[in-house]
């Protein structure tokens, strides 16, 4: 029986633009991995969780590190444990299958149901890592030479791949992906996002916090601009701390929730107490000193 087609339209706690929804649904329809790029804090990793929740599919997460090899996601042959058992244990070490452990991709292939597979921060690995996955992502199968087995995917998983653009990915790999760049949310979308997480937030506090947040992001030379998750934490801190909206522009309370670098902290405070001050858009969209 042909599997029913599922469409992603975001979830209650994840607001996806129409362009992002289209990219997700096209990748599912084509059976191609969806490669997601965007600056930190734009919701690349959270997208996979949202797709999993929105489509009612289990989520498998493969977190990539600098030492990760493509084979690790398929399976691992635990030779050390087998050697240990042969010397000190009472196990039957003749059956190698006892020492084969599937990786996250292998588990996704053998799942009884269609799942979402997140390959998170693929650009952290060696430059050859993406190319080493091409065959498996294309044919949805892989061999285990130690046992002579071939693992075929029972259902093609929905593959989401994130990248922070630390390294350029190979062209051959890119050709096999649907690509989407998540732009940083504009003020209107950001307000929607904050409202989802803080529905009872006072409107004036939201306006002042948003203006201060985007003013900070506009400061040139910051080593790490505050992201969406940091804004959400800051709004919560302001609420819990009982900060009045009028204090936000003058003091930037709990600035350490937004800013995580010494250089940036000093730069923000210097601008705040200097001549330029916090600015926000007044009538006609003209930037005015606060």
C-alpha cells in the first residue's frame, strides 16, 4: 500500500514561513535530504523536532562532531568488547552480530515506521564526511562486511541536515539535497514567536524588549549577536524579575542573558552610555534616539 502523503505546516510552538514549509514538503515529496543553513539561533535544529511533532513521526538525532565518521551513523563493530569477552567473559564471541550496534541512520532505516532523521551540524566533520554518505542517502541501504548483511531501509526517512557553514560542502553532496536558508526573523515574525512562548506578556514590555534586542543586533563588530533563544530567555528574565518597560532602554537589565562575549558586553554598554544610545523606529520608520 502506498504511504499517505504528509504535509508540514509548522506547529504551535514553531512558526515556519511559507517558504520553509514548501522546502520541507518538497524534500519529503522528492525523497531528498533537506539541507538547512542559517545563522545560529534561527531554529535549524528545532525544525526537525517540529517536523517530527507536526507529522507524528519519531525523531532520530545524529549529532556530528569533528571526530565523527560516516560509518558511525550506520553501525559500529565493538572489537574491544569482543576481545574483552574472549579473554575474560563467558560469552560466545564467534557470533560477530552480538558486537554490531546500529548507529542513528541504521536505526532509522530499520524502524517499523517512517521517521525523521536529523543529521545535526554536518559541517563539523571532516570534509569527506558528506561524500561518504552519498551512496547510503541515495539508495537507502548499506552493507555490514563483518557479517555479510545488507541493511535496507524499510521506509525512507525524512532526512534533515543542518549546517552552520563552518566548511563548504561538496558539490556532489549539494546536488542531492533540497536547500533552504533560514533568514533571521524580522520584527513582526519575531513578535509572533515570542507571543507563542509568552502569550501573557505585557505589550509594552514586548515592544521595549524587541526594540532593544534589534538595536543590540545592529551594533557593528559584535562577535556573537543575540539569537531568538536568547531573546526568549531575556523576556522571561525581565518578566520574572518584575522589570518595568521603562527600565529596559535605560539599563538593559540582565544583559548577560543576551550577550555572552566580553567584547560584545563592553561594546553594548559603551553604545548605551555613549552619545548614540538605543534607537528604535519612530513614525515613518525613522530611527530616533530612545
